[in-house]
């Protein structure tokens, strides 16, 4: 998808192709969060549902985005075209000052933004400062050529299409709120540079509390800036940044002539030492900024039973896997299911497998609405709630399980037991499609 337009304050995105109903509507964190915010604040679920159907069918034309407004031509099934606009509440100058300030205050935010990346945690930090980047109730005001007085299928379709734009460029969200990408980055660079040369708080021209250009601070001798600059060539160069080793070191061998103490198993200790070395290596690689080189991040705060599954998921020797199963109170079959869940989603996936929770009435209503809207009327499977947060597809060995974080997990019945069939998805239709695909293999 390419963006083109006039300067920094307007971008136009070419029309997107249809999105099949069996796939997730978006594929990135920003797209999913936009849809979640949109659906959580919707006043008319039926209009949203119709808009989603229009967007999936490819009825939304090129989308123009500028501060405070998004515009597109949306076609009905009979070909009738309507110009649809959605007005977005722009941030005030004071709000932009706060957002720019918190971005510069965070080394992670400023580095990501200047590298043209939108860090997801910016949403949480902005909310803590009283700024909602994602739409809330009253933020989206519809105007449509069909003359509907409120949101209609055309403006709803336009809102859904924005989620797919955010998949490609999350800066579209900031443009809607009032700042183009180039303008925003220039302002961030100016603030960052100004902060870098500003004197620390409390510095002055000297006196009782300050050292000035030279002198002493807190009784320690100082050096004038001129002297320090003149002697800079005498300083050795900074060392090169450290690099992580390609692999963790080998664990020490405990196979000695000395008999171990009663109850101590040297082979088991060697296994745990090797695991500790592997985890330390992963943490080091992540700390040095190469987290993409490791297959998974290190999960912290695990219980003993959870950690046993993590260890078993590393495919240890059969006798170790058997001890991990017995030590965590699981049969070998239970441990096989648990490690399968772990491969798909770590501790969160394991909780969905082994713990059953019951949503409250409000959460259950949201889940029901999400299920009802995930498919077109003629494509919706028959789902029967199987207690807690589980829905089974009638006539198929497939099941959806809702996690407490709002994600849907696909399950497949095999050998009389429900087994995880794939990773979680925000879209229940995509999760169920994963279960069906796993059953077809």
C-alpha cells in the first residue's frame, strides 16, 4: 500500500482489496487496538457490523487522511457511491505539548519515534498523562452523503478501513490527531537537542551552591569547561560496544570421583545449569538490542508448575521430561498438552489450557457480541458455550477459548481430549479458522 498526497498535512492511501471473512481483519498491534477502541465505544453495533461487511467486501475507495478528518467514497452493493467523512477530535496545542514532552522524557519513546517507529507503550504513557491516542466516545463524528444522522454503514466501513491503514503506518493516527509525521519528528528533534544542551537544574554562574565554570561541587575539585575541552585529545577512545556471544557457555560437568550428597542428582543439576546459561544468554542478547536473534523472550515470575512446563518444552531427555511431569503433578499426556500450549503462547497459553475462568456478565456480553460480529450472517458457524469461557463449534471437533486478556485461542479435539491448535488471535474468526486448518492436516 502506498501513501501519496500534498505535503505533510494530508496523505491519500489507495483503495485496499477485499479482506476474506476467514482471516483476521488486521495483523498488527496498532490495527487491532484501533478496532478494539472503535468497537468498545460504538453506540450502534448493527451499523458497525454492516460497516465491517462493507470494508471486507472492498467497498471503500481511496482514503484521504488529514488533521481532524478522514474521507473516502464508499459503495453500496448496488454500486451507489457515497462520500463519507469521519471527523476526529484533534489535540489542542496544550495537549500536543504534553505528548511531545512525555515522548522526550522517555529514552525508549524518543529513540523509537525518531527511528520512525510507533512504540505501543506510548498509548499507555499518553493515557497516564490524560491523552487518549485511540478514539473514545465522541471522538469520531460522522458525515455521509447518504444523509444518515449518525454513524451509517459507510462511515463505519471507513473506520474499519483505517485499521488496515494503521497496519502499514501507525503515524496515520497522529496525523488524524493533528500532526504530520515530518512535523512531529522535527519538533521531537528540536526538543531533544535543546534538552541535551540545557544546564542541569540548579546550575548557575557559581556561588555557594554551584561550581560555575570551574571550582568545586560538594567539596570536590572541579575543572573548567575550557580546560576539559582542550585536553580531550588526551582521553582514550571509548571502547567498542560489547557483543553477545553466539551461544551460551557450556555448563560445568559434575561427573567427579566424589560421591554426591544423598538426594542430589548431578545429571539433573547439569541440566538446570545449562538452562540457566541459556536464559542468561537470552537476557544478554535482549539487553544488547538483538532480541530478534533469540526465538523467545525470557518469561519472569513463573510458578514451579509453570517452569516445569517451560523446561519440558525445550525437549529434554525423556527421563528429565518424566521427572518434570511427575514433579509438577502431571501425567505424561498432560505434560505433552502443556508443552504444546507453551510453544503457542507461553504462560498465557498454559493458563487457558489448565485453568477455567468464568467471565462476569459484562465480559460475557462483550464476548457474545464479538462472536456475533466476527462472521457474515451466511458464514457464521454454530457455536455452543461449553461453560466458563469456552465455545464449541457444533458438528466439528473445534473449540474457541477466551483468555482473560481478550484473545481467542483455537482448540482441536484429538484422542478424546481438547488440545491447543495454534496461537491466539484477537479475531475469533481467525482463531477458529486456525483450528479448522489444524484439523485438516
